[in-house]
């Protein structure tokens, strides 16, 4: 593992010099207290300055001091005066480093928390520590009769918070938290994992199975527990199987999304796509996210068309101005604009290149993605009919739409001058992709509904990821690491948008 993956150096120094006995006592008696200790906590655990018990009360890891983390931040006052940089959150047991200005993660802390929780559960509920073998549930005759008598599904209350759970930032891991939120609120994945349909084929290596861990995360999200979850194991597994993402540096959310889908595909026993069967796999990842993209290359001499079909799991859409060759002295018409005036970035002289406008809507991005593109004289392709290299045009269309479509707006431009394209792109709650299909069928319903939006704030080199997720039909929430707040539809649709997740409204079975 890289040097960046070692964690907080201040906590490592404290652990080496003082051990973790103080944390063990704090977690056992103040974070997860028993009945008697809970009474003591209620009397003594108040801020030493304002004498209030706030939801964000912390205690110093090096001395007996309680301080709040409200706007007055009396805990920070103690840190400056005593020089003690580490504090424990009395609600969740996480350690905050004031020098790093972030919560830190260490495997030894998690082990202490796990052992303490098991001891408390064993003492309170007399739970055996022996592992219980998995047995598939099959309804009895009486249960079958009960199900027949009550065919209606239980409705979710409008104010239900089941499925809403924050995720702690383990050190520049906001990119991971946003993707986990989007996956956890994907309806078809939720139904798959909560019905326990995954059967791990790694046998003795189940501890390294990302699909098993994803199943655990779904169980945690929909358990009804509201406190934030620490996705440390998923982070470790991704580092193990996608080493280019290892370390505490800020990573790209789109790159993480593709890497996670790839690992989930392989750990589900997924098959590698072939030329004859592109994207043909029965694993849950490919069944949910895989579509097929058709590429038609037409020879400009004989007009013959060569067609290839490739699988895709997301669609990346360019936002940068596109280059259009003008072969006449008349205005150039593209799917983006129709311009009859010249500017410093364009010219109407014959054979020169024009700079088209940046698309303003998601539909305009898709129009640009699927419009015919001239490959030019420098990229001639051998025509089987002409038996020689000829200039040609290329056009993309969708052969098969996936159940969940992810649109990646390419805001990070790495060219002669690297930059972030922060232009607002309008997108809708519902979209219809029929006009982008290679073959339009009247029986197919290609309408999609928006259920998650990942946003990036900041510049190309630093920033922060947040996510909007749809809990129910018209209820939206903003996920900012551990914090979940209610959001309006207007806030969602006015956000910048980096990754847009749409779910097909009508599922078609073949």
C-alpha cells in the first residue's frame, strides 16, 4: 500500500506512545454505555465551557475534557490551549484529528468497537458467538396461507427514513460515498441484495468479495439505523482490487464508479464479453447497467455501411466546444448551433475549422454524441467493397438500452490547458431516449426517471463531491458524507451535475 494509505500520522504517533486503552474505556462507557453507565453519561458528559449536552459533543483522547463542536467550538479552544489534537465523537466513537481537520480511520479502532459491541450484545441478549450457517427461507403452509390472505404490499410511509444513512469520510473519500449512495438507491440493486440472492463463489475468500460487502452495506442502509456508517471495508477491498485508486488522494467519482462495477462483475462470476455476444452476461451488474452501442461507418465513395456493436455501462458526453470543418463559404449548421457570424474562435473561409458552442441541455449533449462525424482524410478506413482506404463518416446509436443509464458529463478537460467546465447543463426528471435508438420499435418504452445526481464543487485539482438521491417518488435528499438533509426538486435540477443516474420506467423482459 502507498505511503498515503497509512492514515493519520498524529493518531499513529499517539497509538505508539500511549496505546488504545483510553479509547477502549471511552467507547465502552461513554459511546456504547450500559444501563448504569448511561445514567452517569447523562450527568457528567456536558461541555466544560457552556455546560450543554449537544449532539456533537467530543471528549479529549488524552485527558478528561468534554467540549462541543457547535459554532463556538469549545473543543478547539481546548486543543489550542492543551495541545491535544485528538478527540472522540461521543455519538459514534470516531476519532477527529484537529491537525488534519478530518476524522481518521484505523483498523485497531474498528476492532475495539466490534469486540465491545459483541460483548454488549452477548451480555444483553445472550447471543452466541458461534457463527450461524445460512439457511434459505422457505415459507411453511401456514405462512403461504397468510401471504395469500394479505396480497397487498406494505406501503412505505411518506416520512420514512429507511434507506437514508450518511457515510463517514475516511480521508478524501467523498467520491466513494457518493457512488455508494447512488448504488444503494438503485431500485433493482436494492431488491437484489435485500432478497439475499448473491451466492459467493469465492468460498474461503468471502472476506475479499466486494459483492458480499456490498450486500452488507445494503443491509446496513435498510436496517432502520440512522447513525452514519463507516465504509472502511469497502474502501480496503477497492484498494485491493483496483490499486490505481489506493491512497487518500482525491479520486474521480466516475473512475471509481467504473472500477466498482468492474470488480462487482468479476466477483459475481461475470463472463468476459465476446465479439459474438457483446455484453451477454447474467450477473446483476451487467443485467442492470449494460447496454449496447451501435457504430455505423459509411464509406463516402460507395456509401456501403459497416456496423459494429459494443457493450457500454455508461455514456460519457463531451461538453467542450467541438471542431467542425467548413468546406463552403456558407454558414455551418450543426446539432449544437446554426451560426451565420464569425468570431475570433471561428472562420467562414473555405476549408477552415469552426468552433461550435457548448451544449446547454442533456438532449443537446446526446444530439452531439449521436450525430454523424467525418473521420477525415487522416483517418481513412479500408472499405471492403472498394477494397481501398476511403474517407468515411461514423455515427453512433443505441442498439439496446440498459435498465439504469449513467450519463457522465465530461467536466474535466485534460488537453493543452487542463480545466474544469463548470457550465450548467439542463437535465430533466424524465427523459425519452427513443430518438437515439438504432432501431425504433413502437412496442418499446424508452422513458427514464432520474433517481441520483452526483455533483462536484471546486476546481480540477481539488474539490468536494456531494450527491442527491431520490428516496421516494417526489422526495429528494442531499448526501454530503455523514450529513443527510432534505432537498427540493428545484435544488436537484439546478445543480451542476457530473453523473446523472436514470432508471427505466418500464422494465421489459426478454
